[in-house]
C-alpha cells in the first residue's frame, strides 16, 4: 500500500509523493517556551513522531529531515521572565530543558534539527526586506506589516470569509494598519523587551515569521509536509503561507498540511481556571511515559481527543498484556504488514493498535514469530522499546511498593499454606490486595504484580 495523507489544504486524503524521496522534508511548529508544556502540546509531539518514524521506515532513516522549532521570542515569555525576575534567556533555557526532559520518557525521537527562533533573526530580516520589495509588506510606525490584500488567495488554507478572518484574528485594529487583517512581521522593542537592530528600528519579529524563516533555512522554499495542532490553522499557518509564498514567489509553501485535533481533559476544555490543567511534567512523574503515548495513539490524530485517567489505566493494562507476550525478546526483524498498512492510511493508529492486539492473541496461542512481530510492529509506533522486566519493575517501583516487604509476606503466606493455616494465608492475601498487589499462584510458585 502507498502512503496516503489527509491534506488540510485540499481537504482530501491523497497519495503522498515526496518532492525528493531522498530528502523528505517535514516542519512542525514546536512549543513556545515560557512554562511547562501541557498535555495538549504533547499530542503533536507524539503524533508527528509517529509520522517521522513511518517516513523513516518507508524512505530510509537518512532520507527524512524533520524540523521542530523552539519559539523563544514571544510576549508571553517577556511577561513571565519579568514576573519571575529572571532574564529571558534564563527562562527560555530552563523551559526548553524541562520540555526535553518531559518528552524524553514519551519515546519521542529527537527531530533532525531543532532550531531556536532567536538564532534566525537574520533570515527573518531578509524575508521582510524581500516582502517589502515585492509590495507585500510596508513599514509604519516602527512596525512592518504584511499587507493581506496584496495576496489574491490569502485564506486558502482555512477557507474562511474575510469577515470571519477579521474576527478570528482577534487583534485590536491599530491605527498604523492599512487593513484590519494585516499582521505584524516586525514590531518595535523598548525597555526590557528583547530587540535586534533592523532597517525598521530596534525590534523583534512577529511569531508567524519565525516559522517561515526557519523552515526556509532548513527545508527550502517549498517542502513536503507542514504540521501542527488544528488551533494553528488560522491565523498562524495561514500567515506562514502568506509570508513564505509571497517572499519566494511560490505556488505553495508545503505540499501537505497536517493538523492534529484538539485535546481536552475529562470532557472539558483544559484551562487553568477550571483547575484541570495538566502538564506533561506532572504526568510523566506519576505514570509511565509509554502508557501516556499509547493512550494518545488510541485515537486517530485528526479526531478531538478526550484525555481521561480511565483511558490511561486501560492503556497500562494493554501494555501489561503486550509486555507479557513479548517478554524480554530482542527486537524482532519483521514488522507486520497490517500495522504498516494502517499507518500508511493517514496514520491510522487505532487500526494499527487493533493489529497489535491480534498479534498479541497469536503470541498467546504460541504462534511462531508472533511475539517478535508484535515487538517490531509496536516499535514502529514507538512502543515496546523496552523489555518486560523493565516495564514490570518500573510499575512496581512507581506504585511505591517495597519488594522486600512483599517477598517476606509471600514467604509468610507460603508457610501458612504449608501448615494448612488457610485463615492466615487468606488474611495475608487480603492485606496484600489492600496494598495494591495481585498474587498469582502457579506451578513455579507465587509471583506478584501491581494491581491496575
Ligand atoms: P504552543 O506552545 O501553544 O504554540 O503549542 C505548541 C503545539 O501544541 C502546537 O502545535 C499547538 O497546536 C499544539 N497544541 C496546543 N494546545 C493543544 C491542545 N489542547 N490539543 C492539541 N494540540 C495542542
Ligand atoms: Zn509555526
């Protein structure tokens, strides 16, 4: 089967044909680093990591370039640094390091390049100068604005009417704008605000321009796939397209635009005021990262996703079953065609997971090669990368259980059973159930697991 992807630009699913199969190029909007990233931010990180893995599988690991940026210049960053009384650089470095640490347990491959916006101010200035030259931008009152009416097909990605776009942009109509839809490419900086010299005065770039400049530098004027959350479709991606196409005189910026659906929590929009705001940091401290990842992938990336603790517990139980099946076998050589087919169908991860369940059932029946195949196929989704011993050991540790105490209790229960003291044996079992331990009596003796 050939790879098919849903393209937001055309609103259709079509076969993916890279511009150059030896150099498949992907750009995904990364986080704005002013605070811990929340679990909504983890969704594109995980979804596009699956895409990255699949493209590497199809085209070869050396033939895919994946750029995910760090937005380290933004007014939210300035405000937070001032609030905390630290420098902007200290804040963005601390937050970037926290982001890397948080996502490290989610089995996410490092992108090929992770550029920081502030390292690309020169490219941004160059793009602005070109846009002014070509009549697509104008300087006014220390700002440089992109002239939306200068682009005949502005709005093609989000397909909104100009009235909707004006409302959607949610901007105060500043007096220096020729049209209310015009957006900022460069704005003046004063006082403590970060600023760089430019022909238009000391200032800083607008957010949209950052991604246009970084994708141009690393992927060229036109590249294959641009991704991000659906919230970015308008105005961010619409404006990236406007800047890049008008600057380079191209028909498209990226061939395919992919958007992940929004994530909510226990049926509600995640927000600080509702008290249901969950950071990746909190989550990975409490739960195995692999279960968080699987939980996200159980829903197709374009669908809205409801994050629930129930779903997370189910995901842990699924991984228990899979790890039980694969044990500590080394990586199997062949992944299963059903898994690859499902992923090639617009990253249909729920269907891929169904294929993994089938392999697990085969493995349970003792079918030759099924466990190897389960492991190799799950690896394509960034799952089952560890061993069963590690998975179960981590679970025991995470549950805060003292292994020595448990072994002592099991020994005491065995003695009671040997003495046919069933009441005592049952009492110990009940005590262990209370502790969250499940006992399994088998021919080899008694083993234990953490209850889910
Ligand atoms: P930001 O740091 O807000 O610019 O977001 C970084 C990435 O996370 C972007 O691709 C956003 O579209 C995505 N994102 C933010 N919030 C959510 C959410 N609740 N659900 C899914 N994706 C989100
Ligand atoms: Zn972007």
